[in-house]
C-alpha cells in the first residue's frame, strides 16, 4: 500500500496506470487533478475500480475514512447525471440540426492508422494496458473500443470477401473441369465411332475376300469337271472311231 502524491493531471494519469489495490492518490486540489468535472469523475471511477483511495488536501476529502463507499457512490451518481445531461443536450442539438437540415452526423476522430495498428498489437499482446493504449492514441474509452470493434468487423469483412473469392474460384475450376471432361467424353466417343467404322469396313473386306475365294473354288471345280467330261467324250469318240476302222 502506497501514498501517491500527484501535483497535476499528468502525474495523476501516470499514477492511475500503476495503481494497486490499497494505494491512496493524494492531490493538492480537485482543480489540479482535472481540467473539468467530467475528467475528475472519470479519474475517481478509475481509482475506485482499482480498489484504491483518493484524497484532496484543499477540499479535505479522504476516502480512507468511513465515508469511502458513500463518496464513490456519490461520484457515480454525479457522473450518471452529468452523462445523462450531456446526452440530452446532444440529442436536442441533433434534433434541432436535423430540423434545420444542417445535421451531417458525427465526424470521425482522425487517427493515424499505422500508429493505431501498432498500439493495438502491443495492447493485444499484453505489453501495455488498455489505458496506456488509449493514452498513446489520445482516445477516450468509447472511441477506442469502437475503433477496435470497427477494426475487427473490417477484418471479418475482408476475410469473408477473400473466402467468397476463393469459393468462386473453386466453383469456376469445377465448372471448367466438367467442361474439360465433357469435351474428353466427346473425343472418346468420336474415336470409338472411327474405330468401329474401320472395324466394320475391315469386316466387309473380309467377307468379300471370302466370297471371292468361294467363287474361285467353284470355278476351279467346274473347270475340272468340264475337263474330265471333255476327256471322257474324246475317249468315247476315239473308241467309236477305232471300232469303225476295225470293221472296215
């Protein structure tokens, strides 16, 4: 447990980053601790969240006494009232601007994207705290976490876009494969028809050759028969001629 003296806002901000439960932050005055009521309430809320105490010498405030919880409860109530009042004023201002046609929405806070990415990486890796990250970027908690959410949503959109592009590429590759397969099938069918045609033509030639062989065999047989018959006829005539000569 330590008593941490803070002479100005910068020292108080540094003290908040290293504050431990049981410590007590001592300031000379509330005016020295914060530039406005909103900043003071935020600092007191941070001190309470860390289980520490707060004391101000000029105003005689010391939460180490019995009224500790009552004091912080009072601060929370003031913070809620102040926040509600700001929201109401902002809403009324927006409504009035809309009626006058001047409302263009909230302007986004300009942040160096490179610095933002490097600081967020340090925070996500545990090298710095969230408050240290906010301090380096000069962003309030709501803006800081909103930017983190927008960053993650953008990453998700980019991921889904890449995923969709990959799906389209896969679909196109599948369609091309089907087209190539259909073309290959057509080529195979065409080649099969050519092979069948050639086989049929070869079969026809074989049948013709077979018929020609049959015709040749038949012709040779008829020729032999004719020669034998002619030989018989000649022999018969020769016998008749010889007989006639013997009779004479």
